[in-house]
C-alpha cells in the first residue's frame, strides 16, 4: 500500500498493556496476555487458526490449511513482532499482532467466530496498542476491506484515521508516541 501514509498528529490512548482480565459479554472470563513463545501458546494459536471460519478470512489471512498457518505463524511470532492473545482458559479466543514495517508497524487482529460480538476484539486491540506503546512503537497502520463497516467503526473509535482510500481497502493509521514527522 501507500509508503507515504499519513499519521494523525494527535497521540491516541493511553492504552492499558497486558496482562488484562475481564468478563466478556457472554460471561466468559477472558485474559489477554503477551505472547511468550511457549509451545503451548503456539499450538493453541495454530488450533485457533485451523478452526477459523474461511468466510472470515480477509486479504488472504489467516491462511486456510494447517501447513500454511504454521508457516505464517512462524513469521508473525518472530522476535521483532509484538503479539497478544485473548485466552478463555487454555483456548486461544483471539490474537493480535504488530509486525514491523521499516520504522512503523502493521496491525492485524483475529477473533475466533464463537467469540465475536462479545467485546474481545476491542479489548484485544487496545491491549496490543498498550503493549506496543510500552515497547516503543510510535506509529501503526492497518488495512481493512472498505465494506467491513463494523471493523472500520471499531478502528475509528479506538483512534485510527483513514490515511488512504484509493482501493477496495481502506488504509488506517494511529500514532502512539511522538516521533519523526511524516
């Protein structure tokens, strides 16, 4: 997408960094924690993505078969990436990641279908942004399909602004800290 993306002048937040515990709208006790690299976390994420409904995949992610899911996870769980997971007991209910893109980060978020519409996505995204800010991340961008009004509304509520709307996708950006000017 755009390499000349615009970032808002105003800093968004503050956002609380994980660990964060809360009760979702369905009464489930959810805990959001930063990914620590354990085999149990990795396998829980792989299982979540294998169970992911193909109709909820956007822009080709998450991949649809287990081998490709694991290759994708190996990339986004690398040391330079920041990841948070929403847990319902020992089951991964959602996952959000910040992937470095030069001196900024691209955000992706996924919530397993059985956990959607329960407030988990909002908390997961805010926790990731809090973790990012705590880790020195200053600027974050994402893309979302233009027709996904619910996601666009959520991103705007959190503080993202549209930075490019030239294609069928919207590019949105947020500023978490003071850095170099665009």
